[in-house]
C-alpha cells in the first residue's frame, strides 16, 4: 500500500510538471513556395530557435504532411455507428427485435458515410446482414431479402454457399442460400475505367482492382462504389450504378500539390472567421505533429507578413510585417503571453507594443468587411486560463492537494475500490 501511495503521489507531481510545461508551446511554421520564400522561412525558423518561448515542429514534417494531406483524407470509422451496431446486437440477443432494427438502421446510415477502405465496407456489409436477420425475425421477408442482396452485391466474390447451422437459424440459412444461388445467375456488366492523368489505383467496393486504364468484367448489376487514388492528386470517390453491357467511368483527378494548400497558411484579418475546411486541416496537422500554435506567413514585396494562431484558444494575433526575420519574430513573440497562449491586441497594452519599431496594429474601428466578424467569446474560462498566474496556481493546488491526501492516508483503500473499464472501438 505504501508503494501505491507513492505511485499516486508521484503521478500528481508529474501532472503538475506537465502543467508548468505548457508555458512553452510547440510552434508550427507555415511553408511558402518559391526559392526566395523558402529561404525566408528558414531564416525565420533560425530566429525562432534563439527564443526560449516556443518549441519548433520540424519544417520538413510540416511539408510532408501538407503534401500528403489530400491523399490521406478519408472518412474514419464511426464510433457512434459502432455503438449503435453493438446496441442492435444486444437488443437482438434479448429478443427486442423492433429496437434491434432501429439500432441497425442508425448504424447503417452512419457507416455509409464512412465507406472508404475494405474495413469500412466490411462493417457496412455486416450491419446489413444483421438487418436481414432482424427483418426475418419480424417476418418481413421482402426487406430481409433486400438487405441480403446488398450484402452479396458488395461482396460478389464470397464463396460460402451455405452458412453454418451452429450459428444461424434455418430461416437465415435458407435466405442466404437462395440469394447466393440467385447471384450465380444474376445479370452482369463490364466496366472500362479511365482517369486523367492515368496510372491511378482503382478500388471497387473497398478492394483494389487495378491501375487505370483498366477494365473489369462480370460485375453484378447494381450500385457499386469506386475510388481513384494517385500520389500528388486528391482521391476521387463516387457511386456508380452498373448496368448490363459496357459501362464507362472516367475520373479527372485534381492536384493536391502544396500550391493548392497555400490558402491554409496565409494570414487573415483577425476579424474574420477561419473557414471550416481550413480549421479541419489545421486541427489534423496540429494533432499529427504535436503543434499548439501556427505561424501563418504571407510573402509581400520586399518583406514578409506573419500572424500567430493559437489552435487551443483559436486566438489570432494581428498581422505583423517585418523587413528582417529578426524584426518579424521579435514583434510576433510579443503576442505570446507568459502562459504560452497567443493574446489578441485587446489583451496587450499599447505602451508595451508601440515602440520605436512601430508595430502595425489594426485601428479600433476596422474597415467594413463583407466577412462576418469573429464573435467574442462569452466564456470567462478562456480569459482566465490565459492569465500568467493561472497554470502556476493550478500546479500549486494540485501539489498541495496531493500532499494533503498522502499525509491523510486517503490513498489507503482496500481492494474493494471499484474500477471503471471502458472499451473504445
């Protein structure tokens, strides 16, 4: 028990140390294209490395992520869909069939929005199979047959002619066998696949089938899902109804080069709201590389304009210009508070900023804009957490509480203490 008390107390100290460490956030410097721009970014990074106020994420990691972002964009398996599926299975086992149908329907709709690779298609097909069983239990044979037909349609290569009698009822086994035999004689179509540019990998219902130009024969008639993917280009995903005879599918791929990502890294007026697709990109980038703050950069004539964006508080600094990397970095870092959060112009005293280098700060009444102004936060929590004293105070409270609990023997509990265990799919 003494060892347990020591372990918990040590954990509290570790949490406190982590809290204090938040005062030095990790900074992601946005890339800029062009020989001169790349040199400017390197010079800015060099100046930032001299500061002890921020840590830096590797610029090469940022470039790699940006270049691969589009080809890596894909729906992720839905946790909510999985939870509905599990609730449906439980309801089915408890003979609550009506509710099982409702849960499986919800899971089916959510899984359809995440179709991408073979794993996601497997989840989708399994949900449809469970729906077929539930409909059979309710004597809704036509609906059960529709679901079983789609199971076959999305996996025509299956070779299980019969289901095991150990796991499935006679009604389910008969339905499966009837649909299986029907598919052996089902009308089929051929598909010719082309892409611009050529050389794209093609996936049919989650399974890779070749590289364009390509042709596929004997595809069961009905709705199928095709995905075209090629390095350097955005993936193209579409639904296609295959008919008897020859079908042609052409895909024009859009470039996913860094040029198309420039808009994600440029500075913007602090009164503007960051667009949702840009925010999603920055969220993924920050999460993948462990970044807290972004340094947006925009090349101007003879100088560079920079801006800090705090991903945690979504605070934007003013747009700052500097004739030299050292000048730009010095001005920008003044908008980084002692707690490691970006502060806006309203949170920084004019006297501390307007000095001989004459930092450009927006007027109190900005010009009219067609873009909706950013709404001020009504939460007092964000303001409090940005105060320099907040996190040190939290650390002191945590350490004090831990010490008090340790001294008071609060940790001396028996093995009867309950533990909550959760499963994440």
